[in-house]
């Protein structure tokens, strides 16, 4: 079964997820919505933000690369099916949408 996860900011963190699937989905969502170097005890967590202020076609390629690297490093329990960068209707920011399959 595949899950589609977008990189909109995480508003509520569940510190006691009921299932492994819920935990993994939340982990991937946090990866997609966190800028690298902003987490005090793990500066490598998140996306590096190399895509900021780049032309849209270059930014889309860079965000895909960053998402692949982050998910492979921090959440090895998923297989990436696809990654699609989109522009948020609300904020106008480029965000990543990842489709993943859980293999835990």
C-alpha cells in the first residue's frame, strides 16, 4: 500500500503513534517540512534548501534530490515510489509531495 505525504508544515506531532505506519508517515512528513541545520541536536535532519531562490525548473530537480537523500538516510523503512514538487496554493512555496510504500 502506498501513502502520499506532502511537505506542508507539521502542526501537531503525535508522540505516541498507535501504529508503525502512522509513525513512519509522520517521520517522512517531518523530513519533508524541516529545513536542514534547524534541528539543534541533529543538524543534518531535513532538506538542505539548495533549491531556494533558484529558477523553478532547477529548484524542482534540486528538491527531488534532497528528498531522496533525506528519506534514504533517515527513514529506511520506506520505498520511494515518486516525488513530485508542487507550489503551495496557500503560501506560494515549493513543497515536495512523496509517494512511499512502507516495508517495515
